[in-house]
C-alpha cells in the first residue's frame, strides 16, 4: 500500500504516529489530537518545512499509528514510545529545544514538578514529554483527583492549595503519609502509561472489599476508578488552539453550516456562550463570553454573581437567572446565537424567558450533543452530535464552550479565594 493510501486510511482520532525508514526502523514518533490532520501536514504539497524536517520526510517509507482515547492518553503514550525506541529524528528535531520531564522527589512527602533538567539523584523522572503546555494541563487534571505537594519547602501551616483540594497538607497532617504515597504511586503509573494495569488492580481490590463486606472501602476504590476514567476523558485541544492562532478562521463556511442545521437564513456573527460554576450551590457564578465571526472578543466578556439562594443547587435555574439579567441589558448588542453549557433542562429554562426569535442551543459536554429547540412541541429538542460536524464547526463549538467554562471557573476561584482569605 502506498503512503498516500495509508494516509487516507488514518483516523481523525487522537493518537501516536510512527514514521519508518526503508528498513522498517522507526525514525520519528509524534502525537496528535487528530492523527490524519497531523500526518497529512508532513506531505502537504508546497509545505515549507525546516531543513531537518525535510530530511525526515525524505526518509519516510512507511507509517504506523496507535489510536488513543484522548490527548492526555496520546501525550503519555508518546513519551513511553520515545523512551522505548529513541528514534533518530526525535533527537535531531529537538536539538534546539528541551524535552520536559515530571520530577517526583524521593521524600516522605514527595514533591511533583516539571523540569527540563533530569539530573538530581534524589528525584525520579518520568518522560520525555514533548509538549510543556499539554503536560501542565495533564498535571492540573491529575491533581484534582490525586492531590500532591508542589511547594519546594514544607510550610509550617496549610497553604491555599490544601483548602482548594489540591494538596493533602502533609505539613500539618503527617497522618496523610499513606494517602500521599498512594496518590504518588497512582500518578507514576498513569504517567508511565500503566493506566490499564492500575485499573485492573483497583477492580480486583474493589471486588475483594465487596466480598469481605467492607463496603465503604469498596466505594472509595470505585471513586478512584471513576477519577482515572474522567482524567482520560479530559480534552484541551492543544493543537487546535495553536492552529487557530496561525490561520484565519473561515467563518463564512462555519456560519453556513450553523444556518443549515438551525434552519435559519439569519446572519450569524455575534455568538454568546454561557456557563455556570459552583460547588454544591456555593459561590455560584455565571460567565458570558462573546465571539465575533469565530474569534473571541474579550472586551464584551461579562461575569455574574448568582443570586439564587435555594438550599438545593439548581443549574437550570441559575442559567435562567443569568440570561434574564443579560436580556435586561438593552444597551448590550444583541447576540445572533446563544450557546448554553448543559442539556435540555438548561435550554428549556432559558427559552421561558428569552426574547421571541432568539436563536438558542445548548451543548452537553459528555457526548458532545447539541440541543436545538423543536418547532413541533414545547419542551422537546432536536439533538445533533458535534462529533459528526466538519472539523472547523466542531472546533468552534468546543472552543467557545471551553472558553466560557474557563472564564466561569476563573471567576469562581476568585470569589472562593477571597472568601477563604477573609476567614
């Protein structure tokens, strides 16, 4: 099979690709959010590659790939494969750059950090990783499920990271030593690409506890398993964010597709997206981000402190409150399209108070589903899968949704941290 044919058969999923020379030896390993798009770039007609990359392309006689579940999975698998094969061009193409390593100190309460220089005998290093941003994001996600220490020197009292749930505070809680050790062990296994083996071990442990009727311990292990699964569902669209900065968005194409699936001829230029952030109803905030012709217009971003005071948290009610307050702002330029973070309940809540003929959809994270109000019956919605949209349209929805989420989370943390510092 020719290289051209092989490239056609490569999937668009995240994964790791392998370039081989005429002898079948692996000469380069890379990762990608979309394998097909990334590999195709090397062979694009008229592409102006640096000299070292040109030499690499000239020596590619075969391509192989490994499909991964997510970007985090691909990042970890790439590091594992580079360490295993040490390909010639991975070294040559990074002569002017440094690889990234995760350092874990050999202390009673280990510190976890990122470095370019793996040269301390008292530290274990995992890597090499090629993307610093992706690695930082991965550690952020891991830290939410498996808190670890980041400070160079143990403080005399618990810092803010403990109160935010990112550290177990071994500085004031020596009793957490076993839990700290366990978290570090899990992080090591995950970063070394041993996730499946870890999951199987936890499943066996959970069954053992259940058989012994130690149900609390069994439930704790179950939560750890679920945390690992959630980590690898996490997406941060690293390559797409880089691409959007370098290339002009073809908004005309995206707009036409949106008009088609929304069955409208109305012009769509200004799009507003909304998200809610809270912890069990506490410190509830809402965010509004604005995109004009596919690109963020940060001058129009807005934050909302939510006034909803019921005991039970209610995201649809909170979303309704935010949009009601937004619609009262007659001086603000009207949006052509509103995107809500959530499902049918958020959509229905906002439709009750929205101006007539306002285009509104909701986007559910879990399965990337877009809910569009149905003309046939109130309370019903047509459901579209964003996974089936063209790449540029899919990226637009994901990008604006993630930007609204980022903005809401940032504001939520500010409010929470201010309250904590007052205590």
